[in-house]
C-alpha cells in the first residue's frame, strides 16, 4: 500500500526541478501520508492484541472516519469561501485523521474475518496447520461491496494526502472529501455482515486482484473530482450542470420503486426475511410501502421538472430571470431531497407492521416466486392459489420480516448521489466564482488529471489481467463476458481513450476532462450497478 503511495507521489512530483524548495522538502511532506499509515497500523495491532478499547471496533472506526470526512469537507468549503489559511490546515489535518480511522476500520475488518473463520467448526481443529497464504485467501477483507467500499475510499483519501504534499494542489481535499463522505455513507448502509466466499473462489489471486481494483477505483475517484473542477474553472456554466442534475432527478424518481412513484404516488423498500431478500416472479423485490414518502418524491419530481424548464428557457433565451428561478428551484429541490431522505429513514425505523405495509397486489407474484424456489410447476397452480400461498407465507413469517436501506442499495445510492449533486450545484451557484479563485490554473488542473489517470490506467489493466488469471483458476476460463468483466473492460477502454487522444492527437483540456468524468461513471456502474442490476458470476459481491 505504501509502495503505491510512493509511486503516485513520484509521478506527481516528477515535473519539479530537484533544486526547488518543494523538492527539498519532499521527504518531510511525505510524513503527511506516512504517519497516518503508521498510526492506523498501530490501532489495528492494538485491536489484534485483545487489549483494545471499545471504540476500536470496525463500525465505530467507520463512523469516526465518516464524521472526519464531513468535518474536513466543512473546513475546506469555509476555506474556499474565505481567506483564512488556518481552515485549510484544519481541513488537511482532519482529512488525515479520517484516513487513519478509515484504514484502521478496514484493518480491524480483517481481524473480524479471522475471528469469524476460526470459530467455524470445520476450521477449529485445522486452522493452526493451514499455510499462511491459505489463511490470507480465507480471510482477506474484500469479500463484498462493503469491504471494497471501505478499501477504495481509503485509497482515494491516501491519494489525496499524497497530492496534498504539493503546495499548489493542497485544495484537493475540497473535492475528494465530500466524495469520500458520500461513499462511506453508502457503504454504511450496504450492510457490514461478515460473509464467506464460495470455496471455488478462494485463491491467493483474490487478494491481489481485488486490492488492485480498490486502489485503481480510489485513484479514479480523485481524477473525477479534479476533472469536474477543471470544467467549472474552464467556464462550463453551473447552470449546465444544474440542468443535468435536474434530468438525473427526473429519471431517478421516474424509475425507482419499480416505477410506482409517479404512477401510484407510493414508494417502498425491499422486504427481507432472516437477512435474505424476498423477490417477485418476473423481477423486482417484494416491497413494503413507506407512508408519505411517495408523495414527497412526486413533489421532488415536480420541482426538478420546474427547474429544468426554467434552465432550458435560460439557455435558449438568455433570460436572466429564468436563470435566477432555475437556481432557486435547485435549492428548493435540495430541501425536498433532504425531506425525502429523512422520511425514508424515519419510516424505516418506525414502521412496525411490515406485513400490513405490503400491498396484496404483490401476493400472486410473490407466491409464484416461492413456488419456483420449491421447484413447483407454476402451470399446476391457479392465480388464486399463488395469491393465497403468498399471503399465507407472509402471515406465518410476519415476525421475521424487516426492511433496511441495504434492501435497495442502487436506489439508495441514486438518492444520495442526487442529494450530493444538488448540494454541489446549489453551492457553486451561490458562491462559485469565489470558490474557483482558490483553484490553481487550468494547466495545473489538466496536468493533475492527466497524472492521476496515468496512475489509474495501468492499475485497471492489472486488475483485468489478475482477474482473468483468478477466473481461470476458479472457473476454468480466462474470460466469459460476464457483466462485471465486460464493464471492467469498458472502464479500462474509457481511460485508454483519454490517454490515446491526449498522447496521439494532442487533446487536452475540456474534452479530456469529459473522458475522465465518463470513466468514473463507468467505475461506479462496474462497482455497484453491475452487482445488483445484471446477473452474472459476481454474485459473491454481496448480492442475495
């Protein structure tokens, strides 16, 4: 891990003259990321010794990291809005503290995996006889999306700390801290259960492959943030981004909840029983309706529609009043999104009669799903029988039903991303010009984007190669066009396009920045969307 950090620092500092003041102080500044790594390691070793205080639990450390990232975000934003350099130093310090907690949480997660494996009856007698590499392949904490999210967030922050060692790039936390906080928030709702891989997937290639994936995703996150800042600095109007956010909001509320928000005014979370998801025949999950949430989402859709109309009028007519109303409606949309998220959280915690919140219209499809799981021929059952069986099963198992955010992680991530994007647009519409003054020149931002992509590109290639070797060892084939494999290749090709057009055709600036943004969108879809939306061999990533 520290080797990759040093490579990144070398790449970022390669253009500096050896005699410059920055080059002379390179080693002391390296302590900015070396000391946090040492501190996190010390915390993990303390936890491993068995003498750790209660706070040294993975969940507690993750929450501390999230709070630190939020605090660092606030410090950076206040620094960009003001002139106080103390706020910048505070933001950097809090970012470093958050990284210590984040990395320590992932390390403690490894200890929890070891403890989990050692308690298995089949392992108790033979654990001490297993070779070291086999123990690592059993317990390396990258089994599911929660583990990978912890890891790639920590690598993104580590990259930020490395970049911060250069004076002109000390702003970097202003964009990576909110992204890290958003990622950890999503991770916290994915479910932190310790999971076991299928035996066929246990290989020493797994730690290598998934570690490289986490590192590359972290660097891609950083390049994405820099590219967005470049676009704003280059004159892309915040109203253009606001219009994109409005379209994103319209699409989100039109599709989530199995398309029922706009059609019926209702929204429900997926129902789980004893930790497992319950589905419907023909696709979709069994849902419990959350009172009032659907109506708030409809209101949000209307506000985004109004904002989109106002901003469209502004772009076609250059009507200043339309621009002002568009920005005001974006702020109104942010308020509505906060109410939506709060209502979901409140109803999720307060809803006691989950079975009563399940619409009887779902009973037949649920009964058909139960019949399929029991290998019963659906042709032998009438619709009324399927409906009765679905209702009977829910009545008998009502006490074990539960709903949670991790029932619908893709929808949750869309709502969180919508809130974050709306807040970003509202903030820059309010004080964007003042904040952009704190950024370095366009050439510096473009150069930094290029350097981070240059680090991410070979890592993504190594991820593909090691994944193919692992697949051959597990499944007997190097490549099977599984959705995860395919989208990982598409992601790599996007970054290859960035480098090819820049090196061969001399493309720079705005066009290259769009490539970097597109590449990270593919990263997100590969990481989260493929695992939950497309069937394939990668169900081990935490999908029921």
